[in-house]
């Protein structure tokens, strides 16, 4: 007769199943007495025999010396746990006299050892005191209390219910009664009260050890960009790795910025600096230099000339745009370069046509009026009548003609023929005053005619009607600014109202919407001066493609200038913060 041997082994085994699906089998490495003695978990879920898995045991007379389980379906990326769980119950009894059944006794003893292993395995995973702990220390848990945690008492001999780590009270205030475990913030740091007190002067209370620091404010990070150290020198010689210097100490007069080939992190950036003059525009780009620890010290320059290599450093020709404060020798600065777009192709020339040509009175001035647009000009001329010439010889008399006209006439009206016979005239809607001013009575159409003028004075608004204007030199012009005000909510930038926009962020979240850009394949852009943009939530259109794919951080108190442009009718807007924190 075979016997079950209860070896010294844990009655629990874990198997890790990888990404390859499998049904097993997985071994049962210790004896058991019935299939019901085996518990199987897939991860943390207890499974059911026959439904989720089957057991093949190695049978002996008293039970099973071991076996294996097989899953009913493929399993992957899980942990399978097999555990022996023999019921703690006595199922046999011995007679008071007669034959003593040694096999039954042996089986009962085996079951007792097996149950003991189960209990040992459970206790090994339970919280317990160290074997060297003092006998006076109790590990008994207290009755549960709401909003309390377990902790050791003052004598460290028993577990008791204690308050949570701390009670947050917000910013520290004077004349406030604080108790132990109150948590406050001040100057960017967090402190916990260790001695109850009524607040007076915080530095005094802290020195008296009424507070203990929990967390401390960290240092301000560097401004984004190329990291350099400012060198207070003005010579055209290499000042060493990681240095940037100017041709003059006066920021507004700087004409050359000298940049070493490597930054303070020993990264060679020469190839990047060489691209700063690649744009075909007259202004190749904008160079911003900001002190890392104090952004009120800054300089902004347009790159307007060549970038010249001097072997170990580069010379960048610039013109001043704006600056503030000054740089100190050895201070850390950040360099940011924004490239200008290349010049676009020259557009078609504007059309100019001659409209009407009328006759003014003797001695009157020549007048020219534009009846078209700025791109398709139609000029109406008024030319004075010349002085009467000498009387010529009398010619032979021609046949009598027929001439008809209206029953009445309009003073100063210009007459025109009525019909094709040449014998009847009628009034027009155009008049010439006694001062020889031509007054329009309708649309003066010069389509298909070209007009060449030396100068044009416009006394009213001119509508271009979305037409192309070419080869125009502008002088002394301005842009009408549309002010969106300070109301929150949805803010619509309607480009029909102008390409210069201002807005103020105040009481609530602001969501900007861009409407009415020009058609696709036409560059359309606008400038937005946003006041206090960082004081509230600002939502931009999802079509905005920001520099580095990240919307800029706006100034909570001050003016930020942003530029947006599109060439596909508003499908994608390119956005950039070009100036920040202006007063």
C-alpha cells in the first residue's frame, strides 16, 4: 500500500504566464486528498474546477501524491496561483476497543501536518512582531474609527488609532490659533505645526520650534534656449567656450553679437548659428537674449546681415529692436532665434484704366478721379476747354440738319445722343458745376482701359474687393485695430474687421475663434496684443500649430504679443509668441 509523505514544502505555488497563449499544464508539487482540496486563481480571481480548469492527480491509496492543472482555454500575461486548502475537520474516529486501524491513524496524522503547513503559509504572509520584540509589546489592532490611521502609542507598546498626518489650513495668517498637525504654506514652503500656538510673527514662531518644514520651494529653472555665459568685453576675439559678447556695452547700439561655437553645456551649436542668415527676407530673423535668473534683463535684435564664421566663434550682424536692464559679466543668458520666412514671388502688376474724359470750363484745372479700386484703378479726367481761337474763313453752308432734345434741360448737365441718328440729345446724370467740378451721377466704368497717373488723392475709403495689388510702395500707413474688450467666453477674431487685434483677459476662461481668413494659397495673418493672458484659462483653436507644438505660457499681469498666420485658408494657423510681459 502506497503512503503519502508530507514533505516540508509550502502548500502554495505561483506560475507566471508570458505573452504566448497556453493552457498549461502547471504542476501541483505536493500531496492532497481530493480535488476539492485544490484552489486555483487566475491573477486575483478564484476559478471553478471543470469550468475553468481540470486536475490530473497522481493517485495513491490515501489520495494523490501530486498532479497538474490544465486551463480550459488559452491564458497569457497572468499569474496562476495553486493552493492546497484541506478542510479543518475530523472525519474519522477510533473505537474504544478492538482492532486499531493504523492506516486511518496515519491518514489523520498526514492531514494534520498538511493543515499545519497551510496555516504556516498563511502566517508567513501576515503582519507579525519580530521574534526579538519585548513581551510587553501588543500587536492587537484597536476597534476601527472613522478618519483615523493605525499608529504606535507614546510608549511604543501598543497599536492605537491616531489622527491623519496633518490638517491643511491654507496660507499662514496672523492671529490664528493653530493646533498640532495643522499644515500651512508661506513663501512657497509648507510647514506642519508641532506646538499649538496663536500665530504672531512666523519667523519668530519658526525659531521657537512651533513649526517644522514639510516641503521647500525649489529654485527657478533656466529660460528656454541656447545657454551661454555673458562676457563683458567688446573685442573681436574668442572669449572662450560657452561665451556670448557684444561689440558695445550699450544694448541699444549693438551691431554685432559674438557667439562661441559651443554653449555652456559643451554642445557645438555652430551649424545652427550658421543658418541665422539663410532667409531671403530683408530681416533674416529675430534673436532674443534673456538673463536666465531675471528676465527683465533682455535684448531683442533683428538679424539683418550676414553670419560670419571666425573659426571658433561666429559674428552675427544685427539691428536693435528692444531691450531692458543690462547684463552682468558672467551671468547666464538664454539665446532664442526665430527665422523669418523667405520673400514670396512678385505678384502681378496693378491695372489702371481710363474712364471718362470730360471737358471743363475755360481756365479750369484738370481733375482726375479714381472710380475703381487701388488694384484696378479707373481714372475719370476733366480737361478744360481751350481759349477761343482766331475766326476762320467762312465755309460753305451745309444742308440743314435736324436736332431734337428733351422738353426741358438740367442746369450744367452733360448732354448725350439719344439713338443712332445723331439728331436728338438728352440729359445725362453727370453735371459740370460753374467751378468746373465734375459730379458723378452713376458708376463710371473704365474696365478694359489703362490709366497712367502721376499722383492720386483719395478722399474716401477704398475697397479692394479681394483683388491683387502689385508693385505698390506704401508710405505713412497704419492698421485699424479691432479691440475685443475684456469680456470672457468666446472671443472671435474676425479678420474682416482688421489684422491688428487687442484683447484683455479678466473674469473668466477665454476661448478664441479665428474667422474670415483669405482664401487658400494666400498668406493671411494678424497680430494679437493680449493683456493679462496668464490670469485666466485661455483656449486656442485646435487648428493652431504652435512653435515646438506647445502653446506659450502667457503673462498674468502685462501684455504679450502673438503672431498668427495661415496659407491654407485657416485649415492650419501657425502661432508664435514674439514678445512677452510688456507693461
